[in-house]
């Protein structure tokens, strides 16, 4: 039982070291889904998609920064 705090600390350190890598993998997988092109798309749909992608990226960055702050507080 005395080793439990050390074990938890080691696990948190490993998670902290790999958090950015895991986040990048998740973002890359989501980006692949968003890369599909639709033929004969109207211009106004392209503008809407561009705005959606920009908003989505802002949310992803905010989530990543939040996760980093949470892991730093441990």
C-alpha cells in the first residue's frame, strides 16, 4: 500500500508525457473524416464549411489547452 502514491504519480507522469501525442492522434483522425470532398458543391456551402472548420479548430485548441491545464494541476 505504501507504493500506491508512487505508482499513481508514475502513471500521471506517463499520461502527462503522452497527452499531447494522444491529442494529436485524435485530431488527425477527426481531420481525416473532415477531408472528404463532395463534387459539385455550391460556393455558399463551401463558405459555411470553412466557418465550421475554423470554429471546430478553435474548440479543439481550447479543449487541448484545458486538458493540459488539468494535467498540470495534478
